[in-house]
């Protein structure tokens, strides 16, 4: 399944995700499911009331969107790095519940990479 992640307040599309399970968006962001065969240039569209609408984006807005995307990706990478340590501890302590939770979180974060 394919999803567009967008800022809830502005409707600006941040990234396109592909995942079997519906990812959980961060606070202030939402997801819109799109067809698998859809060819959408995310720089030309925004989401208004749950519907894609064509819009115009200035260079400053594009640069800001790209910066937000990079920052969000960096946060995901940092969390995954921390998860590797947590998995090691959970394995040593034989904590099956923690491992199960970390696997679920990994599946959600994997869609962003």
C-alpha cells in the first residue's frame, strides 16, 4: 500500500511511504492512502480535507518542505539506532514483550527509509 504523509495543518506533502501495514504518523502529520499505480508529483499537490489538490509552491516553500523531510528522516534514523541498543538489552534479558514491541515499531519506521 502507498501513503502520502502530510502536515495536518497546512496539507503540505512531506513524503511518500510504501508499507504493508498502515504506518503511525508523527504528531502533527497525517496519512492519505493512494492507489499503487498512481503517478503523483508530490511537489505539485497538497492535501485539503483529505483530497489531493493541485497547488503552486514557491522555491522557499519547496526548500522548507525538503528540510522538514530531511529532519524527519534523521529522527527516524536516530530512533532506529537507539532501538538496536534496546534490542540487544532485551535479548540479553530474554524479554520477549520488549522484543515484540520493538519489532512492531521497526515495521512502522521502516516505511520511512
